[in-house]
C-alpha cells in the first residue's frame, strides 16, 4: 500500500507540474532573450561543433559570438569540457530562442525527477512532504538564477540523484559511470568526485571507482572524436580561473579572502580550512565502525565540495537540494512534517537574506553560509546515524 501511494503521488506531481513547467518556460522566453543568457554559451559551443569549428580557438569563438549574437557574458573561448559542447550540438540544431525554451523546460523536469528520486528514500512519507520538498526546491534562491540563465548545474542534479539511488541499490559500477557526468562542470564536479571517491574507498567499493574511471574515459573519448587535443586546449584556457576569480565566490576561498584581505595569507588559511573539511569528511567515512549509506554520504560531501570548490557561483548551490532533502527527510521522520517545514522555510529564507547582504556589501561571497549551514545540518543527522533506518527500509 505504501509503494502504491508513493507511485500515485509521483504520477500526480508530474501530471500537475509538467504543463506548468511548459507554460513557465514559454513565459520565461517571453521575458528574456536566450542569446543574452548564460545558456547561449552552451548553445554556441554546440553550434560551432556542428560547423566543425574549434570552441577553444578565440578567433573562431569571437567570430561566432559576433555572427550569432550569443555568449555575451563569457570569456573569449568555451570554458567547459568539450563533451558538453558535443552534447549541446543536439540542441544547436534549433534556433537559439527555441533551444532556450526546450532547455528551461528540461531543467525543470530534471530537478523534479531528482526530487522524486531522493524522496524515494522515504516511501512512507505523506503527500505534504512532497509539496514541501518541491515548493522549497523551486523557491530556493539558486533555482531563480538557473531558471532564467539556463545554467548547467540544474540538469547535472539529475545524474547526481540517479547515482545516489544506484549506489543505495548496490549497483556500484553503473552508479560510478553516471556520477562521472559531474565532471562536465569541473570546478564543482571534481571536488564532489574526490569526496565520492573517499567514500567509495572507505567501503572498498572498487566497482564504483572503476565506474568513475570508465565514465571519465568515455567523456574524454567523446571529446577526442571531435578534437584529439581537447584536454590540452581546455587546460590552457581554463587553468587561470582560480587566480582570476579568487575571492569573488561563495566558497571557503572567497570568505577567507574577504576576512583577511591578504592574498598570500588568504591562500594559506584557505588551505587550512580545506584541510579541516577534508579531515571531517575523512573521519565521517573512515572513523566509524559501519559504512555510511549513499544518501547520508552525499548529503555531507556535496556541501563540502561546494565549500572547497576553487570557484563557483551562487547558482551552483542548486546541488544543495540533495543534502536539504536528506535533512528534510530526517527531521520529518524524527520530529514530524511540521518541523521539517520550519527547516525548509529557514533554508529558503537564509538564501534570500544572503541576497540582501550581497546587495549591501557589493558581492555575493557570504552566500557561502548556505553551503556551510546545510553542511552542518547534514553532519548532525549523519552522525546521529539515520542511515541504519534507511538500510532497514531498503532491506524490507
């Protein structure tokens, strides 16, 4: 009966929300020009792939920008791994505005599917928790930025959620392959993948690690089919991003720089803070008698990855939906849906308070508080060991 009710609720969510998502995508497209949003750099990358051009050649990139009127806010070359441009070549068959509509619709669907997958860890939940989770996620401040700019992190939430489910179901190899997709956004993906590898090593899940390696190799191969030098080209154009953007982002590095305001000292203290985060995660995975299940593990390592990322933007915090839903489920199980609602309201409110702070101080570095608070909440509930209860549900 529980499983049947869960399936009915899922179907109801999709039937109600998909038409709303489509209408909202059309509305967004009537307000914003896709060619002036961040999305257009992905579209331009895919368009250049179709034309046989090199996305890492600044002359060709600028020429495409001037011809198509796209990628207004980007660097003079494509700033992402080449496989991402290859994937976007599918959307690049469409005019940029039509592709923008399709993309905005898809990212909303991707976020919804991700939420449903993660809520599946609590099949005995009430429909109110579904409403709370979906409303909270879509009112979470990073989602607003994603919806109009079309940033890549929202769709990458889907393979993250799928891999967590696969790991929970002990499908380690396939879970590793799916998780490797996060490397399409290296500044965020690599820290998350490093912590994920620590977790897999702690449980001696070698199949998961081999899956990560194979998935990464496949992505490299996809790019090599277009440009066999793409890794070298990408490293040459993206290697200075940390130095260029240091102190500008809502990460540990940005916060330390704003506090100490001395580059050399900031880097040293930043490294110490990163080491502390690593130590906490290592203790969580290695210093316990029982292994941490997939959802609790990723609830701690995702915000940790965002904290130590060399650079990121506030919309990258859309990945916090994973730990937020873990905490929401944990609070709902132990204290009830009402207190879970208070937590969700507090997290959404905190994100908007940080917007106000950003306007007052002229930068968005202090949005790092979103990742820090969520990380601390996640650690609290992980250390209370809720994964044992989840494993019982899984075994049942």
